[in-house]
C-alpha cells in the first residue's frame, strides 16, 4: 500500500495537486465571485512583482493554484543545507569574518528560485488593487510588502540568510498598519496680562 505512494517535494516547480480538475472548477467559481484575482489581473500582478524584485532575486513570478493559506511560496530553490554550505564558503572567502557585515550575501549570487503567488489570498487581492496607485506612499508600501512577502517565502523555505535585513521594513509596515492615534492638542498658552503705563 505505501509502495504505491509517490513522495514529492512540495517546493519543486511544476508540482500539481491531486484533483486538478476539481481545483480548476473551484478556482473559476472564486474568480467569478471576486474572491480571487482574475487570470489577467494575476498575470499583471506577477509581472509587476517580478519588476520590483528584479531578475537578480527571482527567476520568475507566477500565479499558483496549489497554495491555500499562504500568500506566496518560493519553489525551485536549492535546499537549505546547500545554501548554508555556500554561506560557509562565502565566509571562508571573506577570511572567516562575518560576510554579511562585509556586504557579502548569497542574495548577490543570482536568483534563488521562482515565487508563486496565491491569487485568492487577501494580501494578494489587496496588493492587486493598489499596486497601480498613483499615490507615492501607497506605491512605496506596496513595494515594501512585496519584499516582505519574498522574505517570508525565503523563511518558510529555510533559505533566508540574515533575518535582520528585514527588521527596518517590518517596522515601517507595522507603523503604517496601525491607525494614527488622536493628536494631542498643543497646550494652550496662558494669556499674558498687559499692564498699562
């Protein structure tokens, strides 16, 4: 019974879930109800995300039907063990010093894999609605979210080299997400009495 099962790495490119036709029908229903980006919207969003991340970071960006709870997933990447070995080699080349502190990173060695996005995830639907905004703060925030989604995908895949690199971005995203509190009124100045001469 177990001999008939084929074990497949879910992080490989091109993996299809069982029941593909049923998944396609469900995706069509969600697309019609607006619960998922349309195929055309998802393709445009993927192109924009690819432009933000650049070819130096990812091989490509595409919509996926296999993701259910995650907004994005990194596929077709090297294993975390191979990545760690490359990191050790990079540190050896840097003379056993902290390669990250010297500005050396595995991210500089070329694209890491392909980013698959989930067009039905609320983050992707909202990103799809705002990425074409003319508002500069909205564009900046949308790009920060793309970089955070990419780093989140790298964390899930076990291939993020230095998590400290995303702290400033996370702080900016959190600051933007928290509604501004009521502004305190400036203390009123006491009226000064004038004396007549």
